[in-house]
C-alpha cells in the first residue's frame, strides 16, 4: 500500500505541528512495510481551518483508493464533512478528534494540548497547592459568545488582555489556587490544558465530550452547571467557587489529580503516544 501523510511542517512553537511531525516518524517506523509519501500543507493552505490542507489537521491516505483518516485539532468537526472544503467524506475511514462529539459525528476521541511548547518545557516548575499565593478567580482568553456575555455582565474578572511573555501567564496560573475556564468553540480549549499544567484547580462547565482517557469531574477538575444566561451562570460560578476556595484538602486532591492527567494526556509526547496507540494495525488496515 502506498500511504500519503499530510500535515504542515513545524515552523512555529504551536504544539500541534510538533505532534504531527513526531507521529509521522512513529507511523513510518511502525508500518515500515508500507511505501510512504509526505505532502506538506503549508503552501497549499487557503485559510480555511476546516479544509483539506488545514494546519489543524493530519491526513493519512491510501494513494490508490483515496481512502483516508483525519487527525483533527480543529474545533468545528462538521467542517471535515463538507465537499466545499475539499473533502470526499464517503472515502473517510474515521476522524480522530480532540473536540468530542458536539456535532453528532462519529469520531475516535484522542486528547488535547496547550497552545505553545513552553508548557511542555516549564510545567514541572508548577507550584504545589501549599505554595500558591493567590485565591482569586479570573478568566484570561479570547472573548466571544458566552465568554463575552459574562464579561459584559461585569461581575467576574474576565479579560482578553494578553500576559506576555508566556512565562508570566504561566506564573499567573500556577500562583492561583483555582483558575476558571469557559467553553471554547467546542467545549475544551487550550486554557483547560494550561491550567492543568500549572498544577492548579481547573474550574469549568461540566464536560460532555470524551477523551481517550477521560477527564473526570470532581476528580480531575471541579465542574459546574452550564447556563447560557450570564446572570445565572455568574451566580453558579461564584457559588461553586466560594464553596471550595478554602478547602485546601479538596483543592490539593483535585490539583494533583488534574496535574497527573495533564502529564499523561496533555503534553506533546503523550498526545503522540495516544494517537500512535489509536492508529494500530487493525485501524490502518481499514485503508486497504
């Protein structure tokens, strides 16, 4: 079988690029009885993040039959079904996805990442709960949808202001006992992983999506009920925060479990290992 592997070659510190490059190397080693070609997406990308040359994606294709798998870190999985984006979905043998099942499309759950490689490099400097100095609640990230509505409601400390260099942002996270995350374009977002990497408690809406190794509510993170009304959602968040913020035993338990989950599921190396495990011989044979 002639196999074509496509992705954008790493040219920045965006973690996704480096997962794809390392996974490519593992696949070639594991299935060395196939003939491999590599297609570089960079010059072909037309700005459509859900398109066939998106930097969020890797494709593994049988060059003779054009059957393929997609490995996706793109939040809007529905885009991977549209012919207008270049996909021949009838030839798709599976989507391995980081964003769960929001769009009711069958997929194989994998895991997720921090945005920048810096978190892989410095997460081992994260402070233990007993060393954390701050007990405030804030959200820092892109603001749109529910996030923007909560910001405009004006009660919670929500900002889209950057905190550079990234080491300063990490220090902010690891100095806080509890950090708030809010659903992104899908549910999970980079901030969830960044909070877990900082050994702090992740406080976020209850996740419905699945992972290869699931994030368990009230074990790996503290969950609260989602409500689209910003006034009600603010009250829910503050009630939950106030009920846990001084329970050091609970906070330590959650933060250590979440930190362990990150090391096993949220780093570049762990994502590569999970994807490599999913892409076993039986799965690859579906391309034949």
